[in-house]
C-alpha cells in the first residue's frame, strides 16, 4: 500500500499540468468508450460506465468530452480496443503490473518491452509479478463529501473489507466481485466519487533508498506516458 500511495503522490508533482491533464483526459475517454461498448450506454444501467463518468467529472473533464467518448462506442468502424495486462520487474527487482487499453497489441507489447529493457528491467510471463499483489476493489471519496465516522459506518454496512482515511480522501476496499454492489450502497448517501477501480495492492514492499529513487521514478513516468497505458502498479516503497 505504501509504495503504491507514495508513487501516486510523486507522479502528480513531476508532470506539467497541461500535459498531465491531456493525458488523463485521453485515458479516461478511452475507459468511457470501452465501458459503453461492453455494456449499456445508459450509466444508470452500466456500473463500469457510471464509475468511468464519475472519475471523468472528478478530473474536471468537460461534459462534451464525456458525451463524445460515449458516442464513440457506437461507431462501427475503427479497431477493437482490448484490455491487456503486462507483468515484469523493473530496476532493483521491483515487481510491476501494467494495465493497458489498446487497439494494437503488437505496438503496445513492443513499447512496454522497450521501456522495461531501457530501465534495466524485463517483462515476464503472465503471473510472474501478480503473486506479489492482492487484487482488490478500491473506491475513493473526497474527504469533503463525508466525515470519517460516517464513511466508516457506511463502508461496514455496505460490506467493504476496509476503510482508510488520509488528509484528502477516504479509500474503501472490498473484494473485486463486490465492488459494484458496495458502490451501489454507497451511492445512496454519496453523490461524488473520485474513482472506482480494481487495483493491485502490494503484499510486501521493496524498499528503495533515496539514491536509487530517480531511476525508478523515471521508469514509471515512461510507462505512464505511453498512450496505451491506463495504470501502473508496483511494490516499491520510497524511503525518505
């Protein structure tokens, strides 16, 4: 958990605001399109689409962009977008999971393999890194929406496994199969959500000393800069 959270904090300081926003919008649009393509176009009937739109609104994506992404799912022309996962080990034997949405798996595999190799890491076979993680449902809510006491009570009633609060948000964790059932119960009280995702949380972290952090951070940035990459998870813990 610490490694994942720490990297999440670092990456926001590193990127330039405009470039970062453009990348975020692109990734969110792709998720909206895929969610609408795989299910109902009505967010009320499609939990994945509803969650993708809520995340887009939290990122201040314009309404036009959201509507355009939904409409794009109805287009008959164009390549099919696939969810693909890559696993491997980066610098200092850090376990890494990369989730992608791509219309060209050969391009994506080649790009990701190159990024790993340039950093002195290597891509592995399916399952080579995932045993270092637990896959869980993670629902994030802005702390301004609800108090710690109320969210904890609500999370327990909804069937969540854990509820963690920090300075800015509440993070509700549950089993992957329960994520949308838990979310539906939370929606009775909470209107705005930061994100609803299935994430890979590390079981044991690899501690990275200060002098080795820059190489690893640059490796993560290279992965996230790839247009096909949606999420990057690692078991790196950055020591102060």
